[in-house]
C-alpha cells in the first residue's frame, strides 16, 4: 500500500477514535494537538484580547525543567502536533531552549503562534534552525485596520519581519517552517478579509486562518454594546464575502485557507446569534489538550487538571476530564472556534478509504486492515459495555452509533475475505 493510503488509514483510525471517544467521554486515541501557552505576558494591547490585564506572575509560570518534563510526557502519549503560544511566547528567556527540546525529541510537528513583532535577524536565524513545522503570525487587517486593532506601527513591523523570514528561508535553503496568518474577524476588519487573503498569498505566505472574535456570543449580540462585534451592516457584507472566500478556498492551489467550509458558511449566522444548522460536534478535551503557563489543563468549560500534581496522562484520563467532556456535549453556546468538528464526516471518510482500497487490490495491506478491524471490534465492545449502563432514552443513540460500527466492521471483514 502506498504511503498516502497508509496515512489515510492512520487518519481514519484517529477519526473513529475521536468520534466514539466523544460519545463515551473518554479518550480512545491520543489527542491530535497540544496547545501549550508558555506565558500570558504580551508586548501588545490588542482590542479584542484581555490576557494582558491579568498576566501570570513570572514566578508562577512553569520552570524550564517542568516544561521539558511535560514535553516528554506529550511525546510518550504519541501526540504528533505541539503548538506553543502565549501571550507572546518569545518573551520567555528560555523560549529557544524549550522549542529546540521539543523539536529534537521526536514530536513530529512543532508550531508557534506569535505576534511577529519581536523578530530581528538573530532571532529569525535561530527560528529557522529550530526545525519548526509552521509559524503562525497574527495580523487582523491591512495597515490602517490592523494598527487600529493591534497598535500603531505594528503592521509595518510585522510585514518587515515576514519579509526577513522569507529572505533567510530562501538564502539558506529552508523549505520549513511554512508561514501563515491568523486573522480574527471583528466589526472593523470585515472589509479587509479578501484583501488580506490576497495580501498573504501575494506575499508568498502559505496559509491563513480566519477565526471569529470570541465572546459570550449570543449574549453579546443581544446587548449590542461592544464595538468589536459586527453590526448588522457588517454581517450583511460578511455573508457576501464568505461566499467568495469559499470559492477561493476550493480553487486556490498554492495557498491554503485553513478555516473549515462549514464554519465559513456559518459565520454570518454566528454573529447574528443563531445556532449553526450544520452537524457540528465539539471535540474539546478529546481532540486537543490545552495547557496554560501554570501547568493547568483547561477548556472553555473550566480547568480539569494540574500538571504540578498529576501526570499528563493521569489528568487526561481522570474523572474531572470526563466531567468536562460531558459538559462540552451539553454546551449550548454559539461557538465557531477551531476545536469543533463535523461528525457527519466519519462514515464518509471510512467509505472513501475503503473504496480506494477496492480499486487498488494489488496494493492492499492486509496487516493494516486487520489492525483496523481489531480496533473497530474493540470500539464495539466498549460501546456495548457503556450501552448497558445508559438510560433508555440515551440507548437509542448508542444503538445508532453501534450500527455504524457494525457496518464498518462488516466492510472490513469482506475486504479480508477477498
């Protein structure tokens, strides 16, 4: 079996694990990402961010040895993607030591999220030598708009630093890290959405992520008192703009718009306080772990672990984590953050992979299929065990989900017999 197909099988196994792990509120596979906030300190005062108002004291932040120990725990949990953020992570004096430790300890993809203002030639060269996978730089519009949101002179400084990064990447022959922009959608910058996509692409960047500003969403819409929340006129413009963005997302070959199409479609409704009509299931505390600068595991539903008291795996598999996952499933907030996931993709993805296998009979890998079949049988056993303790009303859902697993199992068995 070719490498691409093998990777698809791995993704398929993960998707099944996430899907049914969410159903039983217990992780069946390692998380996809770990977001690690190294500090709450920041050198900017962005309009939509209040992290600088209550920064963690330096003495309360995790020490370098503590962070290194956590990185090793992340590695041992077989997490492949680690994202360092802040605050502004470069404000930590040990930043390079920490990131280098992560990249040299077999964590496959290590990214950083930064405001991009603290770069100089020395820092850029050090960043390139860290073997990072991706650098995300926050920009919220073109010059005038961005500087209104992030501070005077920030746009010019960041763009200059991006140019330096690209220059040194080219000069020393680095293909990585890839470079992208994180854009927070506010009332002030909706007119800049399309121009920023073109700017990023024209500047030789690789990607852009568009995220709506996060408040207590429907409450914010009802109160209509915050200048950051889009007005009705802005929402009308956004609806038109997102159609064009979706078209670009589907046609651009040399640039990635990372935001999911379903999220783009739901943006205008989100800002109007409407629940998305799409089949979203939130995978917070299943697909990702978020660690703050004090070593606490946290989610939108609250803190559920402390790495100064228990190991990462103990916290991740704890009863406190299970409570958080149950709360997440009951959540009624109007949320469109990137931890949501369209659950309807599961069976489609299964069928897609298996159909490709049917077309490549000579390249099929029976060992991998058998492994996946055993995993599916394992999930069936777990669901049957959980099913026995569910209330009658909930049993209907479990029966439906079990039926999906039986279909996958039977398809895999058929493949084994061919």
